[in-house]
């Protein structure tokens, strides 16, 4: 993952649900262009934040067995309000179905206690070595990087 739209994983219930947050800062590069006089988080990035939170749930649930977790499909996506700098988007994802390499999740982003967006996401999980055994070392490196990033985002309460 080259950019993270998750600031913190608040809680995780493996195999079930994740709660995460994205606090929008005026310092975020894309806000210069979207839109200069009315900076708001683009809808596609709100959806990406939900996807990233969902992917962390899938990775952790599978004990980081897969190097790649990607969005295969987004269904019934609905948006309600703009997210502006200084606001925090709270993200929730719940696994509703797991079938082979596909995981379906019900997701919701809330802003100030109200639903701001929701979607049903289908994520696909796999390893690069599944199609090319020479990629086994790459899978191991990616998985290690994902574990390190997860540990920065989620600090379990002892």
C-alpha cells in the first residue's frame, strides 16, 4: 500500500469487525486540487478508506497469510455529506461472507455520529506466488511490511 487513508485502528474483532478512523488534515496533498476554495475529501478516497479498513480486517483475520488484498467489487455505494479538514471519518467494516478467496463486507463511514457513506465491498485475497512461484520472496516481504504497518495503526489495549 503506497498511501494510507487510515490513521488508526480503534478496535478489531477477528473474523467479524474492525473500527478505524481517518482524520482529514488541510495538509493532505490532494486537497490543493479538490477543491481549492472548498477543500473536501473526494468520494473515491472515502471509499478507499473503507476498503483499506476492510483489508486490514481480512489480513488480520487470516493471520497475514496473503500478501495481496484488493477491492474486487463495490456495491450499493451511497454518500451523504462532504468530509472537510478538521473532521474525522469513523470507519466500520463487518464481514458478512467468506467464500474461497473472496470476502464480502458491509461497510459504513460516519461523520459526527451520522452515516456519511456506506457500501458493500467484495475483497479478493491472494499471494503473488500463486501464479508465479518465483514471487515467494516478494510475498514474504510484502507480508512483513503489512505486519509492521498494522502494528503502527493498531495498538491493542492491554
